[in-house]
């Protein structure tokens, strides 16, 4: 039987105030476009950065720009086969269902987001998370989507059609990559299936009163570890992110946010910190390499909380004299509540009074709750100069 032309839902990724990107799987060489409408306006997005109509025999992606902030956008993906015929003899064609996506609104008085992590292709867990998570402004999938990439055929059913769930319906998707997402022969192709606003595996966003910074902590061992066989270069990427952080935390919408949250897969703090023996099977329970690179910039910005996964066990670590930001670590991949690696998810709700992050298990029981008070926003020239000096 011939495979269907389109192999996944149209997945809404990389939400921004002025648009988003749509990514979907295909089974043979095809071209794709987006049809959209906002109120009485309508249009088509059909070109890539090099002036070509997006084409691929594996995955299509089209970026939508120029939308109003906080707008409800109706969008669908249209796919046409370049090769092969449809059931009636003409070129095969597919139209996805229409989806409604709200662009991010930096000026909104409230924000609502959710966080998943360490799903590791566990279908029962993914279905339970999909059922439990409400519609939100953004869903952050905080790393370790997979175990490793042993075959390229697993990208679609891991990222775009996990356990047959349309995970971006009602919740545009931001993906923060984990250490397992960098493993396996085919890991280098993951970037074809993951859209980010700037085309890099880190970003910053503003949703209502919440500014979020998404970072890539890389692997849980140094680049030179023999298990990586020379395939990773995360030390350079951490340094690149450190330089970018100094700039991004000065953007007015990020600098002046009442709530300031970091999302990264490997924690920057852990309940027990010790020197790791990498030569005898040791690995990072927290990413000291990342913390050393980013701590000063995050402190100068006033980061309040780092949200992570990785350890497959939960933890809530309050700020300290040494670390002005707390650390919230979510659970593992198992659907069973009795497992030591039981899955959890986080819901964040912000308004003018507070930001509440609630971690629940799959049965709905509250595991941890963190409440953040809004930071005073001082955009005076004196305070801006002080911030610039602090991150210089």
C-alpha cells in the first residue's frame, strides 16, 4: 500500500509575537505552503529564506511572518507531490485541517504556559500528557524527546506525531533540546524537524508579563568523552549562548519583564553537587559547564527560576545567597505513578500579582508549587547602564 503523502499533523512551532512556523512530515518529494487568515485578511506563505518554494522528501516547514501580536490566526498546510500521482491520476495533494493559533502578546496582562520533559518516546506517557495539558499560550517541550536517533524514520513519530497525538493543537510548541536528543547516528538531522525563531537551539520570548529564555545545555559529559566519538561540539555552543545572553537580556521586552524564567533540559543546580568521575560512568546531574558560562548574565538579568528535567526525579530548590534563581526539576518518562521515574508536567499561570508554577503527576496530584512575585521594573538610564556593565 502506498504511504499517504502527509505523515503527520501540521505542527505549530516557534511561536512569536509576529508569527510562527509550521512543520509537517511527507513521504515523498513534495512542496508546501500555508494558507492563513486573520479577521478579514487572508494570504499565502510559500517561500523559504532562499526564495524557493519549500520542498523536501521528508519534512516540510513554512514560516509565517507579519502577524499582529495576540491575534487569532487560522492556518492550514497545503502539500502537493512533485513526484507520483494521486488516486485520481492527477498530482497528489493534501490539505490539513484548519488550526487556530494565537500569536504571543508581550503587552497582555496574563500568561499561561505548560512544560513537558523526558518523554523518551513513551507512548502511554505522551498520550496522558496530551490529555492532561490544557490549551496554553505555549507548550515548552523541555528536552529528551527521544532515547537516541538510531534511524531517520523515527523523527516524524517522535517530534511531529508522537504517539499519534497532535500535540500543538491549542498550544504552539517551543522545543528545548536535551542531551539524549544529541545522541545516535542520525542526531545531526534533528534540526530539520525542530523550528526555532532564530534558527538556533536557543531563544528568548515575551508572553504577557513573563520573559522566558530557552537554552541548550548540551551533553552531560565533556565534548571529548570517548562515547561521543568526536560528534559533538557543545563547549563552543555554550560560549555562543553566553555571548547571546549578554545581548538578549538587554532587549527591552526581556529586560523589563515582571517575571523572568529560564528553560533548559539539564538543571543548573542540583540537591547534591559533587565532582563527576566521567571516566567511570559518571555524568552531570547538573550542568556546571553551562552554569559557569551563563551564571553572571542570568544573575545580572534577575533570573528568578530555572525549569529543567534530565534527572527523572523531581526537585524544587529555592534561591540562595550564592544563587539568586531557584531551580525546579520535573520528573521522568514513566506513566506509572508508583515508578521512581514517574512523569510529571508543569503549568505556569501569571498575572499582575504573581506567577504560579504547579507541577502535577499524571493523576493530577500536586508535587511542587513555586510562587514568584513580580520584579520591580526600573528602566531608568542609571539602571540600564548598571545592567550593561554587569553583563559586559
